[in-house]
C-alpha cells in the first residue's frame, strides 16, 4: 500500500452527485458501516449528545451557586459562540462526510500529525463525557424514588455517599449502552429516535409547566443574588460552565455521516438544527426554573437544582413523572456520546493510527457496528467513574475536563480552517461542488472569515476559562490540589501519552524498510 500525500498537499476529491458509496470511496475508504440513517436519525445523533435535559439538570445547581440568577445570560452568549463553530462544522460536514469528523477534518485542513492530536484529544474527551453523562443519573433518580440511593443515605452528588452511588448507577448505565452499541445500528437508531422524541416532548412540558407556575418576573435574571461569587464578571465566567457543558456534541451528526443517507445534504442541516433546538429549549428551561423556584435564597436551588424546582412547584406526582423523562434523556445521551466516541476510534484505527488498529477497525458485517470500540469506550468510562469513590469533587472535575477537551479539539479544526480561508484554499467552493440532490454545498460565503475567526477566538477563550484552576471551584474543601489542577493535569497527560505513542510509531516505522505511515485516505479499511 502506498502512503497518501500529506493532507495539506492533497487535492480535494471530486464531489459526487449520487447518494451511493461513491461519497465514501472518493476518499479511499470502503463502505462497511450500514448506511441506514435518515434525517431525523441524524438530528437525533446530535441532539441526544447535547441532551438539554441531561446536562441542564446536571449542572444547573452549579451555575446558580456561582452566578446567581444572572448566570442565565451566559446561555445566549455560549449559544451564539457555538452556533459560529457549528456553522463552520456544517461546511466541513458537506465536504468531508466521514466518520471521525474532528480527526478527518483537522487532518485534511492541516496535516496528519496535527489532525491526529485533534482526534486523540477528542476521543479521550468523548470518553470522559460518557462518564460525566452517566453520573447525571444521581441528580434525578434518588429524587424519583429513595430506593435508587443504593449506597448510604445522602443523595447529594457532593456528598461521599452521593458520589459513590452516582458511580454505581453510572456503571449500570454504561453496561446497557455498551450492549446497544454492539447489537445493531438499527437498534441504536431506534433507541436514539424514541429517546430524543421523548426528551423533546418532556422538555416542552417542563417549559410550559414552569412558566405557568412562575413566582417572579424575568427581571430577576439581571440580579446576581446572594449566591454569586467573585463579583459579576467572576459569576458569569464560572456560571458559563453549565451552558458550555450543555452545548457540545452537535458534531455527532457529522460523526455518523458514513451511516447517513445523503450525508452531504443531511449532516450540515442536522448539525445546525440540533444545536439550535437544544439551545432554544435549554434556555427556556433555565429561565423557567429561575422563575418557578419556590425560593432563590433558601439554598436548595444551589444544591438540588431543577429537580427541587419540579418536585416543589409542580407536586411530587408530576415532578417525578417529568424526572423519569429526564432519566430517559440521560440514558440516550450516554448512548449517543458512546456511539460518537466509537466512530472516532473506528476512523482513526481504520487509518492505522491507534494501538490495536486492526481490531478496533473491524466492523461486524451483520450488524454494521464496530464492536471493539464500544467495549473500549465503555470500560474506560466506567474506570473514570471509580474516581467518584475517591472524592465527591471528582464529579465536577470529570465534567469540566470533558468540556475543555472537546473545546480544544474544536479549536484544532476552526484554526486550520481559518488559515485555509485566509490563504484562499478553502475546499469545495467551486460552482460544481454540489450535494446528492445536485444543489450547492452548504457555505458561509462572504461571512466565512469573520464567523470562522470569531468561532476560533471564542473557542480558545472558553478553553482557558474552563481549564483555569480556580480553587473555590475545583477544590472548595481544600487539601486536594490534584482536583484544583485536574483538568490541566489530565490534558497534559493526554498530550504526553499521545506524543509518546507517536514517537514510538515513528521509530518503529524507521526500522521497517520501505514502509510509510498510513493516514487519512488510506486505501482500505483496517490499514
């Protein structure tokens, strides 16, 4: 097998106008994953990763504790920033409809080494996100029924027994999602679609009920409240963690491109609609929670979050019914995130870029699913959950770390894309670049440079903001310096491990005569 030209020197392949396998073979890959997902299934992939019910319920209490009511305004700010990133991704999804989107896009816009690190950071981040999503069960299940508190008596996720119970519930969920990710992609798609439909219906019901049970006017969102810490700016910077955690994963529609019908036309639209729908619903839920809370000063909102609002304002019966819908959303979110991580592992392994590539790149011809990546992601995410047994602070450390990893990986795409634009080398701008329906590919046109530039600046700013080692955020009890620096240390270890593996591969390749390292556009699967 011959090595492909470096990513920044390879010409872009012609854009096929049919919806068949040529969409993938143009990039040098065989169609192995089953192409069976329609537009709604593609939308569900992105929306369920974002999962507003999972993430808003998981981090509302944290955002309110540090920001007070004014933290609501971090939501539209983060939504605007992420919409700019999503618009850039929509352009790339139309031109590179390949699994392992972040890795593939970054490699083709820059070079294989830079793209490899983008993919490496992204897949590690996705594994951490799976663990963080599974921990969200602790925020709702004990509130539905005390019997779900299997360990100890205090269900608060910041308590030792609550943190341990969160890990137990999370491991059980990961076992189930791993099984679904192995069975069949049609089963996975059905579970995703049903779950997303239930989540959207539940979100709308929650919004309507909260707004009709308002205790105060929207003007309260301009107050910091007694709980705000660090002044207005500090409150907004830390309060933005919730919105930043919610609005990630919209690129999953691109991750599923090889399983989507008409991906060049479908994926760009579902990336944007998934983020837009999640942003609208999530913002209204946050606003409704602030307006309907029985009290903003009794301390419950900063500890129990939206679960407290639902059960207190709507009554135990209705509140618990809606919380049950949140459990469904959490389960589907964990499934979607694990699926996205599996596709990233599969894509990198198909190019021979990971340890055990041949096994990780193997697709079961009957199910159309890469089974080994599902087992790897499930096992590693479960191992991360064990940190919760060590200390309750691990809950926040895991959640924040995954956001930083994904934000950095996103910037490693928007950065090279901006360089391409400024050089006049952005691909697929020719008049004959069309989708499967023969229509022009999605493009930002003349707005490309300003939108791309702002997306990059926003992404880098939020990466630094989220990773900043604030002691009052990451180690409020004191004495755990490793939690205060957990995100920075985790990122450093990830980069060091990646660099070590790349160096090992390079030396091994040097010893083998006549061989070169494969990369994106390798001729066959399992290369």
